[in-house]
């Protein structure tokens, strides 16, 4: 309402009997004024990276997605804007687990896997941080296509040597990629220098959809757990998280010590 009133007052202050040259200048000023107001209201947090972790050791993680119609042609949702939610997670200690296979999905993982929203997951990370189990949030920008890349730098310390990250493949019922409780130190307590991980596609177990564009079908069974995705050949053609026909992974994660 304040913006609308400002624009109204601006227009009201203009006089209607100016010369042609003044009118031309006025139109230019009006266009500039309105454009500036619109720019104030634009911007999306999903296109920004965020890391509030601290420590004396720094890493960079890069998510590279390879989801395309050639290698993953079965029911590939070309007309439904394939994309990925922000890669989100944290560094933490052994006192907390945010997800793992054969376990029920938390509210945060369920929301991320079904909708791409990380709000609930961020709340779980914040709760862990308040208990000194986690360093804080790591969150990249989203990937606006099936194949692409996103990365972020973060810091950690000996107190938080584990890494957990997730990203929803979209559209999908409740499928995602990620790592959980990944050790950033070797058995001698030395920080790893570099590691590349092929990422399986996981089913969060919270929706019964069988194809990428299946209608919402929430699971009523509380016993369904997170598992590597296995599906019928004519649905999405995955076996144990890997595309069956092409034998390809949908994404890779590169971790580099800086």
C-alpha cells in the first residue's frame, strides 16, 4: 500500500500543461522511478548461497548434476522444468544424525524431498547448533535445469568433522541425492584433501509416487524408510539408486580442502 500511495502522489504532482520537451523528460523520470520500486521488491533467496559455519579449516563442495533426457530417458520430465533444490546441510559431530538409509525421514527431510523447501531442515540444523552438535547452515543456490552445477565454501573444526548435505531432484514424488555423516578426516585425524562421490538417488519413503511427475500420494505407512530408489523399468528405471539402463548416477559431489 505504501508503494501504491507513493506512486499515486508522484503522478499527482505532475502538471498536465508542460511543453512537449518537459513531458518527454517527465515520462523518463516516471519510468525510472517505477523501475526502481520494482527492483526493490525483486530477488530470491533460493539464488543465494549461505554458510554461517566457522573454524580453521575450509572446504569447497561442488554438486554437479547429470540428469538429462539422453542418459535418463525413461519418463524424463522435459516439459516440467527439471531442476534441483539448493544443496543444503551442515557440518556436525556424532551426537546428531539428520538422515540415513533404512530410517524414517525427519520432517525436514520429508519437506525437502517432497517440495524442495529447506525451512524445516534449517530449523533442525539450528536446534542441533544450539545443542553444540552442529556448526550451522550450509546452503547453495538451486540448479535451474536437470544438468548443472552449484558450489559453496564452508569452514569447520575438529569438533565438527562430519558432513551432511541433501538436494531434491524436481519434479519428483520425494526423491533426493545427498551424503550423511561423511567423515572429513581420515582415521588418523587428518583432513582429507579431495574426494569425489557418485550420488545415488534416494526415496524418502514419504510419498508413493512412482514417476517423476506422479500426483501427490502421501504414504500412510509409518514404516516406510529412506532407501536408494528402485523402480519399475517403465516408471523411472532406477535400481538401487542408479539408472538401470544407462548405469549412470544422476549427480556427483566434489569435496576439496582449501
